[in-house]
C-alpha cells in the first residue's frame, strides 16, 4: 500500500434514523360498525454503530465517505401492523479507533477489540399507535404518538495503533532497520532523518511458535510535544503500546541524556506514559568493542538494556528474550488491554487542519401520506 494511504484521522457526518409515526386508524369492517382503534406502532429508526475489524489497519476506506445515514423507521398502519424498523448503519473501523465530537472534541467511544460494537448515534423510537391509548372512558382515541427525531453530528475518528511493543527514538536511530530484522515488515530505510512518515507494524516470531506485535513510530525530536518535527501527529500511537522500547544509537555522546529528552517529550504529551514498562536497546553496537560497551554501561538509566546491531545480529536474540520476559511478567499489566485504565483527553480538533464543515445535508425524506383514518 502506498505511503499516503495511511489515514489515521477522518471527519464524517453521521445521522441516525427517525422513528416512524404511530397510526390513529379505526377498525372498519362489514358487520363491525364500532371496531375500535387498531393503529399500529411506528418502526424504530436505525442507529449508527461502530464495529471493530482486525482486517483494517487504516481509516482509508472512510476518507471519501463523508456522510453516513441510517434508515428511518416506517409509519404504523391499520390492523395493528407495526412499521418496519430502519436498518442500522455499521461502520467498520480498525481496532484502536477512538471517536470524538468534531465540535467540542469530547470523547464519545473507543473500539479496541475485534467485533466490539459501540452505538455512536441512537435511532429514534417509533411512536405508539392509538390502540395503546384506549381506556374505559376514552374508547376512541383519535391520536397517536409521533416518532422520535433522529440524531446527527460531525464525528472525528482517530486511530491509535495497538501493539505489544512500541519503538521510540530519534530519527536515524535504527528503529526501522530493527523492525525489518526481527519481523517480515518492510519499512522504508534510508540514511536521512524522518525516513519513516507513518507507523509500521510487524509480528516478531519468538520461540515455540510464540509471537508479539511491534510498532515502529516515526522519529521524535526535542520539542515534538510542541509540534516540532512530525509533532503530535504520531505520538498518540505510543499510548496504545503495552511496552516501550527506546532505541538509542550507541555512538551518541550521552545515552542517558538522549533517554531523558525522549522521556520528557513523552511525559509532556501524556504523563501516563511513565506508567508503562521501558526497555533500552543500544543500536549500532557493531561500532563498539567490549571496553567501550563496559564504559557506556556505567552511565545508563536504571532499566533493562541490551546492546544490539541489526547488521550483524548482535544482541537480537537477547532483546527478544528481554521483551518477552517483560511482556509476560507477573507484575506487568498491559495498559492497552485494560479499557478502565485508558484516560481519553479532549481532542484539539482545530490542530488537525480539517476543512470547514459543510452545512448538514438536507433531509429530503418526507413523511409519506397522512395518518391512517
């Protein structure tokens, strides 16, 4: 798939269906002069539903589908016949999709599992027919309930990629190369900064047929939390990774300083990222000898680390062992696996650069016919 086909933000207009009117009909048959009220109920309007689908990994299929409408419920009719319910509209989205109100930025719902459904807009209920309003003192009610109106709103869908391990590092730290070595993923690799312009996923094979998912996030630079470089656009993908693997080149002046800068950018973006488990991988270690590795090891932050080289394969097996051990630690609870621990902040819709909204599409569907009599 082409690089520009990775779509992680879309803005769509959704409208549920309105409920059908109840009927105010009276039974009229030969030899039954006073049959009484027999108006049926109106059908419920269709709802707009989000459903998780693991076969999608981007929101590309919604980019040009700006308006999504559910069906209206049909009106009730005579002989206590209820109107047909409006058909729901199901929007298939990748796992990890979050819905926000496009006007206020308020969080609406979150889809994290395959097959999980959430009602984005509820369809209107159908009105009751006059048969429900007959009493001993009101045996011929000439009225029925109208159906409830539809709901409509502009919605922003945001994709946050789900992965077990997220690669965090500066541009040209060797993240994409590492992903290409430990998995079958084929990310773009070049000798200039910001080669990776979109997240890449890869399945890392482990022993005995075991595996875990690794995500390569575009490079972070100092000031990314303020919008520098690629800015905030891809930092949100790190929120859904269970474990963060910091990839820092072994030939930098101070590994601890580089780690502190990266950690500060993540903290400024979302302080909850400090609660995740961290592992340090020192890339390009084929340039070092044993004496230099020992010297660098004395000034490393207090977290699991390993010297690796994607070119020679140095430390790759040890890295997999550390990641698997951390992911399956008894004390480790994957943040992405627990919806209760996910805190969704208000979305800054203005920063996304969407075009001004169009006017809400007119509803040309008029109520057909008058109430049955």
